[in-house]
């Protein structure tokens, strides 16, 4: 008997999900919320891209201070430098914005016989690039030896130029990519609603149960208890009170039937309140709630019109 009462109570006190609850606002997409549109404005122009550096360099050779042999060694030094550039996939160009390989040859002077030379690889400034500045002397040597020595050192400087070009272009590519990402339109400036992922979309919380439904559930629970108690009293056999004075029996059937009637009425009233509350929960403009007072029990309906 008591097991049946507990089962009935569990069914009454555990209504189906969503019953007697106001319908929550539907999100646009699970896990995403709408962001309000931002003010419309003039779209930003695309960022100007930086130009990559071409694998090319200009060559400037000054042999005006190299004496009589200067005019003869100038084209030979230039040819050696251009050949060394090809080994690093660098071409000769004339654009003033390109890196420049500047070589200057001068006589040692005084009583010394030979030449002094400088090699500077520059780009955009008067200072040479890292590892692109070399100095050397060719003492007691002939013009051919000087050309060989200058060509060998120029090769070392051009190797550093190749590294410089590659690092420069890698930096340009990274800066352009970052500028493009920063220039992408955002919801605040585009004037259109965008969605953004969040952990849980607002407005999806379980709404509170309607008060009338709560009252109905309470009455149903009391009615079920009354039914259980009434059934128990109605089915109990008559009890013998005092065997010494005879077979006087006491019956619990009448109280059981009365309790059954009261419990049944309470359960039916609870079901009615529960149904009404379920309907009222779909119309949040009005509310139907139980009203209690001294010696009275009723329902109160209120709303806005």
C-alpha cells in the first residue's frame, strides 16, 4: 500500500519537463548569440601592402684614385662582382631603391706599392647591412691580383646580401598578413548583426513554474496521500476491542470512506488547478493564483489590459 503511495507521489511531483513553464525565447543558434549591429559608417580602405624586395642590386665601382691602372681594372672588377651575384641568384639592376654594392679602390700612397679597397653593401641608408662591409689591402701586388682579391671579398659581402633580402621579404609578408587581418570588418563597424560563440546563450535558463501549477501539485499530493490512507482504513478488518467482555468490534471502514472522498476531491481539484496553470503559463499577461484568508480559500485572477 505504501509503495503505491510513493509511486503516485513521484508521478505527481515530477511533471514532464517544460510543463507549466513559460516558453523561453528561442536563440538564433545553439551556442551562439546575436551581437547588436554597430553604427553604419564609411568602410575602411584596404591597407596598402609593402612591396617585397627584388633579388637584385646595383653595382657602383670607383677606381678614380687607383692611379693609371684604375681605368683598366674597373670593368674587370665589375665583371667579377656580377658573376659572384649570379651565384646567389642576384641580378644587376639600376633602380635607385635596390641595394647597392659600392666598391672603392685607391692607391696605398707614400712609398708603399699596391692598393686599398672598401666594399659596402647598403640599402636605404648610408650604413652597410650586417656583414656587408669589408676592408682590404693588396700590397706589392699587380692589377690581376687586386681584381681576384676584391672579387673574393665581394663574394662574402654578396652572401650577406642574399640573407638580407630573404629576411626582408619574410618581414614584409608577415606585416602584410597582419595588416590584412587587422583590416577585416567587425560587427561594430559593419552595421550588420553577427554571431559570436559563447559558452551558453542567454535566455535559455529554465523559467519558473507557474504558481497555480505549484498549488495544483500540492493538492494532488495531498489528495494522493488521502486516497492512500482512506484505502488503508477501508480495507482493514474490524478489530476486537476487549475479548473479556465479549466480541465488541470496531470498524474503520466509515473513516476510510470519508478519507477516500476527501482525498479524491483534493486530487481532482489539484488536477484542475494544474491544467489551468499550464494554460495560464502560456499567457504571461495574466496570472491566476490561489488566495488564502481567514476561513476562506479561493482563486484570484489578475492581469493587464
